[in-house]
C-alpha cells in the first residue's frame, strides 16, 4: 500500500486490520503519536490525514492508502520548530509531554476547520463561512484532546498566541 508520510512516499505491506497508529509506530518508527486510551477518547494519537485531524488509533491504515499523513515529526524539526511547537515551549504548554504531539496536530487541524467554515457545538452561526478563534471555540474544538497533567492554560495560550489571527489567514508568528 502507498502512503505519503511526512512528505515521503512509502510503500508498505501490513495486515489489513492494522490501525494507522500501529503502522506509524511499529513500521515507520514514528513515536510522536501515542497510544493513550486506544479508544479515541484522549486524542494522544491525533495525526493529520490530508490536513484533517484524526484519531489514528481508531483508523485502519488501509483506509488511508494514498493519503498524505502528517505526524508531529512532519510539522517541524529540532532545528526548525513549527510555530505552534515553539509556542508550546514558550508558554509551557506541556508538562510530561505525552499528549503534546496530539495536542499540536489537533490544533493545526483545528485551524484548517476554522478556515473551511466547519462549525463546532458552540458556533453561534453554523452557516458562517469561517469562524473566529474565540475562547469558547478554542476550548470546544480542543476538547477531544486530554492532558492528564493539567497544562491546559499553557496549551490554550500557545494556540491563541500562534493562531490569534487565524481568521485573517496568518498567525502573529508567521507574520514576524
């Protein structure tokens, strides 16, 4: 089966019952996405599939053949952090770091949803073309990602700092 994982085309053989998370961790040795609950409830396994955030523990790898899969390893490098990764460091948006890759991938996917006009439970006008990153929108959209350490204030601050001008299409960090 063919995939594009973090920008690299790969051809892999695997059992059709293999989850995308297990494929990434066991065959590609990409350990950023974590196996937290293995039930899609914690978000530690969040990755991007063609830019859309998914819980990779619930996704069969075979469903994503031909897709572009982006993990935390594909968002930045130790020398060139993604703006959100840098903001997590700056705002202490992690403690143990276990949930951090899923939080960051989820936030990147959340920004795409905002720009594409995907409403959330708290969206006032579900027919709007796009949504502002209000405090309520941010918290609702990130509610599928749990942090057992309770670093939520730092996580929210990092996301708001990075994507505060999401509705205009550029972040403060990207504009600098």
